[in-house]
């Protein structure tokens, strides 16, 4: 079922929300609005993306009318700093738990997990003076392509019931607005503490990390002052993870 935008607008009066039946990517549409000077927290969503953008240029699986695919223009924050990415993850976690009561873990830096499988992802791109925050949430997907089934899940699969995309969108925008304000007003320290409490991956987790073409193995050892992940490798060396895929050690 197509998203009922009237319900969203009734709960968020005056909020700049643009909704489309079908686009190539909400990130592209949001970038054009940002270039035209749209206000802070302008949101762009679609019932379907034909070329959804994931992290590191990967394609985001965007089943029509099943997920929440949105991009939000932020006139605050710095896309180059990991604290903003962690703040986006916190907003998604809080919105999902608030809406459907499913427990969500956060995998540094940009994945939200239900029962160990990915249910949502976030990214942030700098566009002139604005940051475009991209959020994809698997909401009512009943299945996934074979190559994603071991890694991905949806809120419907995890909760055993259909989830209102309208209520989830409202919650995501409200939580995102709140957490971006916290970051701007209080700085990154509290965001990093909140993320560390919300994520099983920040400390004491055995992981495998791909960074700069190298495979690293070890135990996570917290975040540095900027929000980068510290890894205590099996060799005893402590390495700062600046980017790259972090996965639990094992078959998944």
C-alpha cells in the first residue's frame, strides 16, 4: 500500500516532507532540493527506488511499498565526522523501538540490526553546505533476494506483524531532529556515550574488519574522542578503524 502522506502531515504540520511514488534515489532528489536552498530537515521519501544508494556505493534493495526510503537535508553537522553518522543510527534505533517495540542493536558505524541481521542502514553525504542523510529501513518485507537472506531482515519478520510506515516515518523524523539538535548544542561526547551504550559492537566484540584492502581480526575496544572504532588486534596492536565493514567473527 502506498504511504498515506496526509497522516504524516497531520502529525507533523508544516514539516517539509516530499513524497514520490517512484524515484531513482531519494538522495539524488534531496541533493537537488538542497542546491535550491530548501530548509533544514526537509525530507524526501519514495514508495520505490530504482537505484537506491547504500554505503560505499552499494545498491540498497528497495522493494516497492515495503520499506522506508528517505533522505533528509540537514543544515547542521559535518558528514566527515563519525559522530553525525552515529547520531543518525541512534535516531533510527529509537524510532524503531518506539514504533514497534523490536530490540535494535547498532553495528558501527551505520547498520541497525534485529536479531543479528540488518534491518536498516544510514549514510551521510556532504552537498555544498548541507548534509544529506540517507536512511533505509526494511519495514514490511516478507523475503529478500537469495544473496541477502542470510544478512537481512525486516521489522515485519522480526516482530511477526505488519508495521505502519507512516508512524515509523513520523518517529524517524522526530528522533532525527532531536538527535541532530543534541549534537549541535552539546557536541559529540554525549552522542558517543549513547551509541556505546546502544551498541554491542563498540566494546568486547570479536570482529573481522576489512580496511584498506586488509583483513583485521580482534576485539573492539571502544570509541575514540571523534567516534572512530578502536580494535585490539589478535597481535596485540591497537588499530583505529576509520572506515570499512565490521562483521562478527564467524559464518555471518
